[in-house]
C-alpha cells in the first residue's frame, strides 16, 4: 500500500544560490527579482520547493551565513517587497519558498553580538559562548575553527574569548540561554507567518556545546582539533531541537530539513520522522566517501563505488519505517557531483553520461530529491589558475593548511579544484551570451567556461542533453508514482559497478540499474524478467542485463 505522503514528500526540491542565480541590476550579483524571473525554469522541472541560501541583511563575509538582521533582506538582493513578490509568483506556480535558518551563529555585526560583546554585564551578556583565557592568557582550548585557526577570538571589552565554529566573524550563539532560544523561535515564526513553506536549518548539529571546555587530542601537526569533533551532536542537543519543533514546526504546514553533519544512520530515528526533531535531515556520510570519510580536501584516497552505494543504502534503510531523508549529491558547499562521485568520466569526456547516471539516482531513490542549480545541466568543477581568484573563505584556509601539511602549491591548488565550495557557486548558465546570461555587469565569481555548451537555452533545445534527461525523469515520476512512494530494496549489493534497486508498492515495481563505471557492466537478467523498459539514459535500444558505461535504466513490472 502506498503510504499517505505529505506535499514535501511528493515534490521535487531545488536549491538556488541567490548570489549566483540571476542578476537584474547589472551589479554582478544575483537578485530576488532575478529568481522570480526564472521560476518557469524551476516549474519545468516539477519543482515544488525552492530552498534559497540566506538573503538576510549581512556583511556577506560568508555569503549570507553571517546574519546581521534576521528580519531584513540584504539590499544587494533587493527589498522585502521583492521577496513578497517572489512568494506570490512562486505560489502561483505551486512552488513554496524554503528559507535557510542560520542559528548556530550570527554575524559579529549583529546588534545581539554588538551588545553581548560590549561588557560582561549587559542584557545579552550570555547570548554567545564566552570563556576566560587559560591562566597564561592563551585561548581556552585547542579547538580549530572550520575556516582555519583557533575557534576562539579575543574580545578586548570583556577580556574574554568567544567561540566561533566557522569564521571569526561568526560568533556562536549560546542556546543554553532561554532568551536566545525564544529570539530564534520568534524569527522562524515571523517567516512562517510570511508564508514560507519550510526551512533548511544550517549547521544545527553544532548548537550544543560540551558542559566543560577542555583541550582535546590534536588531529594534526598544529596541535589543534577540529572544533566540530568536540561540539558536533553533543548529548542534550535533542532537548533543544524538540523545543524548536514544538515552537516552530508543530501546527504549521511547513517542512524542516536540518543540516545534520555527524549524525550516524543508527541515530536517524531520533532526528527524522514522527518522533524525530525534523521532517528530514541532510546527512553527509556519502559525500565524505571520496575523502576516506573525512572532510579534509587534500586527503587522497582510493575509494570504491560500492562504499558510496553502501552509504546511500544505509540511509535509505535507516529511515525506511520512519519517513525519509532528502536525496542529494550537490549543494553550495560540495563539489560538482560528476567530479566528486564519478571522476573517471572527466578525462574520458563522458561527463554528460555520468551526470545522467547520477540524475537517475537523484530522481528515483526513496526521498525528496534536492537538485542544486546547474546540476540539471551537468555542470562540472571549475579550475581557476590561482587561489587569489577564489572567493570562498574555506578554500583559502584549506589551501594554506595544505601548504602547511607539506603539499606543493600545485598540489594545494589541485585540492581546491577538487573540493572548493566555489565549484558550485559560480553563476548559473542560462544561455551562451556573455556571462552565461547571468549578468550584464562583472560577475562576482568567475563563470564556468562550460556555459558555452551547457546552458538552459541550449539544453532545452537538445533532446540528448542532461536537462532533457532530467525533464524525462521528472515526467517518469508522474507516470510511475511508485518511484515516489514505493519501498526501496537494494538488488545487487556489493557490486563494484552497478547500483541496482527496486521501488515497489502493492501493484507496481520499478527496477533501476545504474552503471557507475566507465566500463560496460552486466547484471542478472532474471532481475528484470517480465519487465518492460521505461527509460534509458542512452537510448531505447538498452539490453536487459547489460549496461553501457554510465548507462542508467529503469524497468517497470
Ligand atoms: C553551513 C553552510 C555553509 C556555511 C556554514 C556556516 O555548513 O552550508 O555554507 O559556511 O554552515 O554557516
């Protein structure tokens, strides 16, 4: 029996990076009016939920993840009036807007922090995570921030340090303080009242800090340890998040999806579904496979496709009886998925085939698909010739770390090519005119040269394009609803080339086989006995039991 699904389970979600989506002012950065002007592209992909990374007023040191005022739109994006127009225009197309809530930290220019940092006895003195120096005056602990250097920054006025999991300009909020939690719920509810359809909740697994701040075993030659290994998913965090759920989620027709780094598959029952704290969470175990389970960009490891498949299946299995998680391969923090997961396709010149293979998984595994802008075009990584041309603060700090770890400048740059967050943040490719149709001005970040062939206009006109395949898969979800609501069962576990699975309900079965390798592959024809081909990424002449390099097929029975 097909289960009763919520609207956000039946739809397709899309993530846009507003700074790089569509400029309408010629300033070289995207605007809200630009997003509104491109809603028809999203509608053509069956998108019903549009996640926008933060557009609140911000100094933009981490492209909006440093929020100065949660109740205002940053002027670079336009006005609140533009936002209301976006909501209305999206609504007219059946698309709900999903806001990004950044509540682990604020900008250091947020008035909350300005007040908190002004003295030890102001009304917001406890709103951030403050600590005294060690007796010798040095930082309270050896924790390293995500963007490099100590996670502690000195405040002259208080003669104390504040904690920042990310940049020095992103002080962590103190969730132990009830007024902070209330202020956060007020922000979220204000946006619910405005009519948004859901929230993606940023860096949420880091909000609970350990009771005692102490040095931890160093994980590198700098004597420091990644702060996330100390503050990630600390016991007690779920109490805060249940309160968030009661205060914000309950009673509203919205969905929540938490960014849940460091939540193991076994823990998912406490995080998603009816008894969990969110409707869904983004887990990152699969994205870490090519780095040997770490987040260190310059770790070169040999990894197996079966390990990637195992991580994907683990999540599917863990949430089977509870609800589900998003299916995603890209976002604004990740490399482009073809380079990341199917790297052999790049030198082989088969990136479109590889993008179609991943597209099949994205749109037919069990969960809400989250397409990231450009993924539907098969956009690949960017190779800028110098670190100076990158914008992302993490790219710069990782480059420096890689040099300190003994890599040459070329090797460090290659690590940046592979994993820089800017790979995903380059301007969207609309057509083959100057700057890919993104801006008439100077784009804030280099445009990927691939735009000349891989853009919405050209791919819309080409039946063999990645975009045409995405549209075919979207239509297929309508023709074969079992792809949306069916159970998920892996079919060829441990296979090094083929990822095969069945989606099944009482009446129908959809059988999916994807060749993740650059070589031809086979699977047991008995698995598709009596079934008919519904779609192949490489043509209707697909043979049962055989897959061409990167071919993706779905059979129905
Ligand atoms: C999340 C965001 C990332 C941001 C960080 C700090 O990981 O996805 O882009 O830099 O949080 O807010």
